[in-house]
C-alpha cells in the first residue's frame, strides 16, 4: 500500500516542503494551511477548520486503516458514495466510486440519489456544493475539516459585497438598450457557498475550469461586463482566448479603494478580475516550459488554466483536469508529455500510461497542501463513525444560502463545456 511518505520519496524530484512527509494531523491545530502552502496563503479570520484526528487513528498502521476502510465500505454498501477529486492522493482515491474534476463530481453527486451519505474526498467548497445539490435527506461528509482551499479563501463574502456596492455605484443598476445588466458576477467553483449564493441572488453564475468559456458567453449575453472571482488566472486566460483585450481586464484588489483602479479603467472594463490565485498552479513558469522543450525535443505541453497567462501562452494546450486527462488519452505510445497541474494527478497519469513519458513541469514536487489533508486515517475515522451510527465532520450549508447558491449552480450545470 502506498503511503504519502513513499509517494514523496519515490518521486525523483525534491519535495517543496520536507514537512509533507509527516501526518497531516501534526498540523490540524496550526493557524494556516500547513506544509506545501505558499507563504502568501493565509486563512482569513475568523475561519476556523479544526480537524483533530483521534490519537488512536493517528497511531494506526497503514494496514489497519485500509482494513477498516474496506470493512466499513462493505458494511455500508449502497448507502455510501465516495467522491474523489483528481488531485487526491492514491491511498484515498482507490476507494472513490467516482473520480473526476469539480464539474464531474458535482454531477456525480446527483447520480446516486439512493445513497444516504456522500463522503467527499476533496476540499471544503466541493463538499459544500455536494450538500447544496444533494437531496435533503442525504448527508455530506468532508473527512478532514481542515481541507480548505487557499484560493477559495482569497475572496470572502464581505469583500465581494463591498466591491459589488462600489461597482453598482459606478455603473448604476439600469440595463442598456439591449437589456444587458451593467455587471454580472461569476464565481469559480473554488469559492464558498456564500459567494455562490451571492451570484445566485445577483443574476450570476458559477463556472468550473471545464466550462469557463461557456459561462463567460452566458454572462456576456446578459451583461455588459463581468466580475470574475476568485481566480484571476482562469478569468484572464479564458477571457483572453475569447478575444477580450488585456487592458479591458483590470484587477480588483479588495484592500485598495476601487480595487486599485481608476474610474476610467473600470468604465471600459469587460472583465474585472479578483486578486486570487492557486498556490499550486502559480508555481508553473515559462522557464520550466523552455527547459522541458530543450531537454525533450517534441514534448507536448499542457497546463491547467489556473496557471499564469504567460505559461498558458507558452504551452501547447491548456485545459481543466478532465481536458488534461483527455489530452493524454489522445496521445500516442512513445509520446512525451509535460503537464502543469497538481502532482498526484500527474503521477497517476504516468502510472496509467507507462508507454508514454509523462512528467510534471515543476521539478519541485508540490501537492495541493489542503487536498493532502485527506489522509486514510480521516477516511477510516469518518467511515467507522457511520458504521456506528455517528455522522462525523458533516458539512451543512444553511438553507437560505443553499437556496440562492443552487440557482447559480444549476445555471452552471446547464452550461456544458465546449
Ligand atoms: S489545487 Fe489550488 S485551487 Fe485546487 S484545491 Fe488546491 S489550493 Fe485550491
């Protein structure tokens, strides 16, 4: 059985943080995202995500943890569905009934209406989304409550509301002659339920990296401009590919008056980008792409659109995790492929396609530090709880928030990827 320690040690590159070899429970009580996170990642106060794993589970051997997970799955049968994101570690993903990106998993949660419990091996916003879309009788569990997303936390509800007030004061609330609203809010899936609800209440929509272009088209049909949060890179890369000039994409920094922009800049804006990013995808660089091309002539390079724009421009292709997977499937035996996304997914593709040379663009291995917190210990503890009739680490979105968020999520589900 592979453990996180062996995963890191077996990888031929250095890890971005030696602390990653420790159990994630070592960091459950620390005020931050733990090892692997960028120094710019800060959990906003007063968000607290305690994730203390009982000591008995911390001490269990890998064999015992996996035996407990298998036994609990067997006992719970059809009452349980486990969802696993592509970025999840192998020791956990092997138990998932569905593996996919956030768009696919949002849909997958709907395909098991008879399951009493959805265990989401991903991060907090994904479990919230599953709870919003699930039937009221279904319960959603996030095995470790400390599995947040640093990007999602970069846009909090108060800051977005304050931005929205400034924009409405500037643009007014009247539609133009074509019936288009002054501004449409679009939130990336990687955001809190509160922000999805904000979009639902204000004529907006949720997008994923799979359907971002379809969603922006939807928004431009209804609005003169878009407020896109929290990921500046996905917003910029998607809008640029649709022909929106960079000078019409000002960035909104919530700590500055008018987001740090002039009135003129905002009046000519087509897409206002929030000042957020993913600390994993921010690591990819043009220099890495140049090095890969120099060392592997003929290499094909694909990156995730959460990567900075120069990286996307220098790659051969950019796409969601599902698109990256399809890119590899469509390649030929003998091909060399460099991928700019999270290391667990890259390692899994490399193992699945041994007749291709597949490697991560970043030579310093850095997993998503929050996804990494779903260790088999937490999965065993929550599943054992279900067997004993105890629901541990349930994610419950308040009804009023869920109602508005569902409006924006259902618009997202109808916006199929191109
Ligand atoms: S990879 Fe980045 S955006 Fe995705 S969950 Fe991890 S921190 Fe969040």
